[in-house]
């Protein structure tokens, strides 16, 4: 069965964006960006909410930007053909290899798991991940923890009253003091 993973950049105090909606503190250095490139290679489909979709829309045409370096072009070449499912009540159309979800995250994940396919089912976005987590559908939490306290904003972890036991399966510290933590849900 395909694994469902939730990966995001997160502040040390647990937020993916600060109280002002900013996330400039997540700009990756070369090593972290290379890590994200390697990570996306294992993804078969990416689920995201509207805000993340709109943020990542740049990468649909980024290969036309002459100022991009080789690593950014590599990311664009991997991201652009990747199938994406967008959950939104306000969008009427999406671009590229994206499609609008017709149901909720639980229905979509179960449908994707039942279909033949390779690669992980990746979730991006805290709101969407919270819905999947509440249904017990996330298999791994992957946090790229940045050494900053932002004091509030959108939390990485869903705020529901349910205990989830985790097993640490990987850590990595980057020269930029960013720490990657990968935890598997204990079932």
C-alpha cells in the first residue's frame, strides 16, 4: 500500500507560516534544496490545498526563467510532470498536471491507495494534513525544522485531541542549522 507522508518546513515553535503569513525564514540553502529534490523523486502524487498550490504554481513555468541555476531547473523538471490533486472550494480550474479534488482528503487518499501506482502520496499544507491526520491516514510526518521562533501562525501539527505514537526513523542536520526529522506512525 502506498504511504501517505506529510512534509513541510516548520519553525522550532511548530509553525509553517508566522502570524503575518510570512515564511521567508524557510528559504533553503543549497544542501536543504538538494534534499528536497531527492525527496520529491519518491513522490507519486502530491495533495495540496489552495494556498500551497498557488505558492507552487511558479514551478509550472519556472523552466522558462533564464536566471534559474541547475538545481532549480532540476526541481522544476521533477515538479512539473508530477500529478497533483488540489483541494479548494474557491478555485474553478487548475493548471498543468493538477486536478481539482472531487471529494475530501480521506476519500481521495483511499481512492489513490486502491489504484495501481508507485511513489508516496505526499500531503502539503497544514489544513489538509489535519483532515488526513484526523482520519488516521498519515503514515509519516517529515519536518524540516528551522532554527527560528515565529511566535504563532499556522501550526504544523493538527490540533485535535488524539494521541499518535511515533517512531523516529531518520534525522539529519544541515550546515545551515536546519534539522530534518522523519517519524513513522506506530500502528
